[in-house]
């Protein structure tokens, strides 16, 4: 029969029992409550003889803890909210957006099941989410989301809400080789003009900013008026991906565009408020990428995709605007170091190249850019 004992200099009761082979077993109950410890010992014994899983034992012990007046187990939805609150002071804006996006996908997939205890989320649930995402987004995106989910459940494990991480051993989605995908390329000037002709004012502005600065979609979406220095004719911002401070001269066409925009009373206001609201409150840049894809369709630059068709890597995306800037500069004979400095390249090898690029070189690079 199962029993308990309290070791010297220990707070927690230890359960003692015999398994199905008659061997004596011991395990800490991780509780100072004698009654709960005795019930835990009985559960350990039942589990050992009935070959119940560790997760099943945990659920029983959590129920016992609540029965004895312990803290109720947090639901997945509540834990995710707590997770974001804990992360906010210690991670970058980009990381917060990433975690919000991951949690949005996780809770959206689970629906009402997200209001159950964290311990009830299974590996099968998370495999289902992975497979569902793989039907609509790229393998790279699926795998990136999977990393975020693994981090969230690892935090739940540290909080002792679960004993095993259900996301720990979920396999990655295989990423196709290049010959299965269209290689991303730069826009031609005619293609850029075609996209601009079907874009609304805010999207036109974002496209112009990307074309003349090489900034990524997330950075352009979150630009504030305080990032634009008209007195010195330059744009300053911290790149979300690399954390680097980017300073680029405003090309003539971009400067004309900026001065044509309605002025903002608040320098901390977003230059592109609708895009910023989408990124912050509606799951990151994925929705914006989809919107840009629709613009490409309207401009006749991308085939209209079936709603449930698996997404392929497209040759033209918003990131292609960055490729366009690089391509134009290189064609104009701008040095690799200057190009790298202009677009804020993240690799250390390239960083070493442009450490001493001067303002004059940057301004010459801006002068190589054509008008749209």
C-alpha cells in the first residue's frame, strides 16, 4: 500500500509505493500538504500498475490541489496573456509582434479549447495547427511559428503548469528546394508603376518609401514622423530584424513625396496609421503581405491564387522592392559597401565592409535612383 514520509530538512512529502513488478518506488509529491501527498502517493501507485502517462497523473494531482484550496490551473488563453505581459519589458517590439502573431494563430486554431487548462493541450493539437498552417503559408513561416509555440509551452513548463512540452518533438515542415519555387526578383520600372497605379494612397506611400530606402515591410509600417528629419534630409529608424540604427538620405522623389503628405500634429504619430494598426493589433505583417499580393494581382503581376491552394514562394513580393533598390544601385556602379550600408544588411561580413561608409557616398547612391 502506498505511503508517505517527510525527509529531514525537506519541505515536501515523499511518496512510496510498489510497482507492478513489486519493486519499491519513491518520488517527491512537490507538496507540503499531508492529505494531498497521501492522495498523490495513491495516484503514483495506480499509475505505476496501470501504466498511466505522466500527463494523466499531472491532471489528477492538479485536480487534487484545487480540491484542497490550491490555485486553480490557468487556461491556455490566460497563460498566453500572462506570457505576453511578462515578455513585454524584456524583448524588442519585433519580438512582441512575433509572439502576438503566434498566440493569435494558436488560440484561433484551438477556439473554445483555448479556455481549458494548459495541460490539456496535446501534441496532436499542435501537429494539427502545423498542418493547417502548411496549407496556406510557406514552410519557412510554419517552422517559424512552431518555434514560437515551443517557446510558449516551455515557459508553461517552467511555471510548472505542465510536466512535458507538447511542442518539443514536433517535426519541422520540409522546405522545398529552389527549383520548386520561383526565385524572388527585383521589379522593373514598368512593373512598379503598374502596382502604384492600383494602390490606394497609403499603399502608394509605403511602396515609395520601400523603393527609395530598401526598408522592410515591418519597419515601414511602424515608421513615425519623428523618424523623418527634414532639416538634414534623412530617415532614421531601428531595423526590427537586426536591431541596427539605419540612417539613409532622403532621395529627391522620396523627399517630395514626404512633403506632399498631410502633416501630423504629433511627431510620434505613425506615417502609415492603417498599416501600423494592422501590424500591432491584427497579427503582424502577414496580413499586409497578403494585401500587397492582391495589389500585384490587380496589376496583373501575379496569378490569382485559389483560396485553399497551398501558397508558393512568389517571384514578386514586397521584399522585392528591397531587391529593386539594390539592383538599381549596383547597376549604377555603387559599391557593395555603400549598398550594404544603405539597406542595413544584417550579416557581420557585410557589416565589416561598410563600417566607414561616408555620407557623400550615400548621397551619390541616392542620386542613382530613378523617378517613379
